[in-house]
C-alpha cells in the first residue's frame, strides 16, 4: 500500500484505530477522521511512537454532519481507499423500547452515506470503500433489534454502492464480538466476564481482536477482485 492514501472514518478507537496503524505500517499515507480531538491526539501519539506519525493526518469531524463532512473532504487529497467504522450498539426490546432506537442505530448508515458522497468525487481510479456491518445481521438477538436492522442495512448499502459507484469497489466488514472501547460504557465492570462467556460458545473459543479486523479491512482494500462482498470476521460465531 506504499504511497496510497487511506481515509479512515472512526479512526480514534477500536477497529478504526487498529486499521489506521496497520495502514501506516503497510506504507500508506492515512487521514484519520473522528469526533474526539483527545482520542485523535492519542492516535497521533501511538503512530509517532512507532515512527509513523509523518504519514498520518487527523481531523475532527462528526460524520452525521453532512456539511462538516463535505468541508473536510474538500481539503483531503484524493483518497485511494476509504474505511468507515462508525457505528454503535443500540439495545432495547422492540415491544417496550422506543422506536426511535432505530433512528439512532441507523446513524451508521447515514454517516456512511455522508462520507461516501463526499469522498467519491475525489477518489482515485481503482479505489475502494469498506463499510462496517456486524454479526447481528446473521445472528440477531432479542433486545437488540435496532442494531441488527442497522448492520444489515450497512451491508446492503455496500452491495448497492458496488453497482452505483463502479468501478470503485465497495465491500463490508462484518465483525463479531470484538474487545473495543464501544463496550466499556455498555458492559461496565461486567465486560471481562461477558466476553469470557461469549468466547466459550464460539468455535475458536476466542473473540476477534481489533488488529485482526484491521488486517481484514486491508485485505478488502488490496484485493482487486473483492467487490460487493461481506467479509465475516467473527470466529464462526454466526453459525452457533
């Protein structure tokens, strides 16, 4: 990926952070976008500690703000690849929870649409886009219906855009349970116990790491025949 330009949206933590560092290590120039200036500062520090800071640029932006996203991309050099990792878990039962939970969960789709529309006119020929779906598309659970609808929508958006944006390739990454900061406020002190419990139920007996998801994202960028695909990185969890 030497000399290529990778833009990572949601770069400040979790899978986005791991993918940013992996792309830098692969020789790419990376622009990392996220809402939190503090977390972006931490990302820059991590890149610098590995001698990679000179090829990283960061910008703070809310991906749900279409106008702000357009302004940022107007100042970004032509991207070769775009990775969108924006998304969160939205819980709540269908019968007793607010229907507005769906609007919150679908924020990942709105964010992806804003980012892609701003990026595509500036993308280089032969470029690619990777969106983020999730395990809940294939293995929905009670109490998280909105999240399942949103991950499915994100994966379907990738398929639709693969046709509309050709010859730009568009794929989706589908993570299983992964130890990222997203879970900290959701699971709190019970996070470690929950993850251990989940791991005992899946074929590999181990959850995927952000670094493994990052490797998968870079594979989708690098392989010119990967298009309109959903790449599952869930340790086989969707089968059990």
